[in-house]
């Protein structure tokens, strides 16, 4: 079968007719038709290569041969549901348990991050016998109805906040209420959660759980201040609730120094429930919930069987095991430390030279570069970020934005991303910043000066004279 069945324009027309328009494409003004991929590279219908800076789902690289071989081999043997006894599910659970604190030793396998978070919500409520949930502002935990209800990023655009949902401030030390100059932002932000609990109790409500991504992604690639999670967990436990760490975007070594992002908060912090999804199957739909024996026993005691038709099937577990093997054999955690560290340094260099870059933050290959109109007000530069994404796409670099104002350029590439790959977007961004700033300079020049410049540039037809006139504008502005 040929790779391309329809011409790109025909594919786009058919998609618009057949697929719900709320299912959006990247670069909707000029979509890219991707036909194949390998490692950190995507290829369109013409064979043009794109550097993929955002596919954290394809954790160990697109179409990794070890993953493909493991999937095909198991598919050729058995692809059944999990009510038959099979080694793969226990082998995989045992391997995952070895990466987690000892108390997180019971696993439920599902098919997506949304399923995992929905199950975590059920576990928390069954164990605590409480209803209410605390979440962070701008959070997104999945597309099921139960998860839209605990995702401010979504519910504010729909039916609004339910009475059993309590929204805590995002612990953002760049834009938030407590910033980098605060003596102890971790404690200050944790106190906001404690206050929410106290307010809920005054209304006669009880907290079942605190849900948070270990590193908020949709919130803008946020790194929690030191001590935040431990202090929040203490308050939640005192209220009879449990702490749920959403590792769907950040788990499996993306942060480099640790296998799980929650471990960045120190050895004395451990969630009660951990949810995992996107990177587990390298693109194959597999996810899971890890929890304690006590919480699992309470869930069992309700007398209702939990059955998931495809969760933990032999093929999914074979793929999951292969992903773990590749992470270890190719030292992808070490690669995240080396390449991520190099990329952060390159972005920090941009920050020292270009006022558009307000903040650079991240760990491993989870990195955000926030663009601002100016560094004093920290007003988000949403339009400039969108322009940068479009122009990078023209240079065949796939990247996107995140954050409440879509002003954060995010880097969450496959873990095989190389030093050379990191330098490529940096080089292009550096050039694009000069272009953006030149437009900014031009817009600040008085109209009479612009007219003089335009007449001058029209007088000369040669490329050389055009370049001279262009830089005269920069000189004029800098001289001011």
C-alpha cells in the first residue's frame, strides 16, 4: 500500500467533512501532512524532514525498532484481555514497582491518561469517603466528564466550577502571587492550599484528594518551589485526603535526574496515588495507576469488580517492558540531563541578549521559554510566541506553546533528542528574534522618519542598498 492515499488538499477536505472540527490540527492555517517518522524526526508527503520538539508521547523516539519488534512478536502469540493468567502484566508491574517508593506497590492498568486519572479519583473517594477535590489553577487532567470538572483549563470554558472543586493558586514563581524574590515560596503556596481546606471545612465539605501534575505543563512548564508538595501533602492528610501525582506528561525519566518528577521534591515526599500515561507505550495506548495496599484494599472492599477490557493486555505490557529496556540501554535519562542542560544554557544565552525572553525554566527535557512584552510588567508576548511557532514550522522545526496566555515556548521532545538537535532551534530562534525586534524598532520610529526611509529604500533597487537601508533603521532606533 502506498504511503499517501490522497493528495494533501483532498485529505484536508475529507478531514473537515468527516472529523469533528473540535479535533484540531497543528498549524491549522497550513497543516503538515506527516507520513512517517523515526527517532526525533517527522517526514511529510514530499519526504521533507521536520525536527520534532514536542512529541513527549513518542518517549524513546518515533517507531523505535525495539518497540515495533516487541509489539509484533507478542501480537503473533496472544492479544487477549486480562482475565487470563499471563506473565507480561506481572513482569511489567514488578519493573514499575522497582522505580517507585515501596509503598506504591499496587497497579491498575488502563488505556489512557484520562482513564488513569478517572480511576484515581474513584480510588481517592472510595478510600476517604469524601467528595471534594483540590486542583491547581490552569490544570488539565483529561477529557472525561469527571476530569473536565477538575480541570480549570477546560471547565472555565464550559459549565464552570462545581461546588466540590476547590482551585488553588498555581505555584508559579514568575507570574504568580509569590515570586522568585519571596523568602519561602514553597511554604507560601502550600499555605494557600491549607487555607482552601479550612474554607471548605467551614462549609461542611470534606476533601478527598489533591490532584496536581508533578510539573504543570498546560500551566506553562512550571517547576514547583522547594518543599511545596511535602507541605501540601501534610495539610491534605490532616484533612483526611490523599495526594494524587499526575505523572502523565513527566514520568519515565523525562526530568533526567529522577525517574519520576515528584521525586524532585525530595526523598521525604511520596504521593498516595500516581497516574501515568503518555510515555508508557511510546505511542501505543497504555496507562496505569499506582497506589498503596490500603487504598487498593478499600477499593476492593466496595464489592464492585474493576475490569478494563484492554488495560494490561499482553501486547501493551510487552511494549511497556520494551520501553523500559530502551530507556535503560540507551541511557535516555542521562541524555535528558546532558541535552536538556545544554538546551537550557542556550536559551539562557538568548535571555541575556533579547528582552523578549522573560524566563527560562525546566529540568531534563521538560523546558519552557516564556516570552514577554517587557520584563518589568511581565506582560505575556502571546502574538510573538505564535509568530515564532509559525516561522519555526517554515524552517521545518515543530514546536508549540503552553501556559495561560500561550506565551511559553515548550520543549518536550522524544528522549533521543541530541545536542545538535538542541542547537538547531536555538540558531533559528536567535535569527527570528532579530527580525521580531527590527519590526518592533520600526514601529517605534516616528512616521516622518518611516516615510523618509521608505522613499530612500524605493530609490535603490539593488539588494545591497535595501540591506543598508534596513540596518539604518536599527541604527536610528539604537541611537535614540
